[in-house]
């Protein structure tokens, strides 16, 4: 089962990979087969995912450029239709 975790330090103390990884480790009993961690300054996010559809390409957190990194928990069920639409739009 998937899960996400994260925090922002209100004191400005830097986030650490170890702290976020520790948060994600609490989800190990759910059986995820991939985990990822991202930290930047006082913010840290992590994701644990159970690979069902996109086994090889769904690693998270996802950097989408422009300084934006996200972690999402869920499935986009109409992804094939969305992909075709986006490809047609260029």
C-alpha cells in the first residue's frame, strides 16, 4: 500500500533525508516496493509506493521543473486518454 509523509520546519532548521526516510520506514509493514525522499532547505517529502501499473517508471517524489517537487498517492485511471490528448496538443 502506498503512503506519503513530509514536513516543513517552522524554525527554518534544515530537513534531513534521514528524518524523512524514518517517516517512510514506518510504512514498511504495508509492503511497498519503492520509496523515495526529497529534501530542500526546511522541507522534506517522501513517498512509498506499491507498484501496480507503472512498475519501472513511477518513482516518487516527482520533480516537475521550476523548483516544484510533488508526491502523490493514488491512481490516474484515465491516464491513457489523457496521454493521447496531451500528445495531440503537443
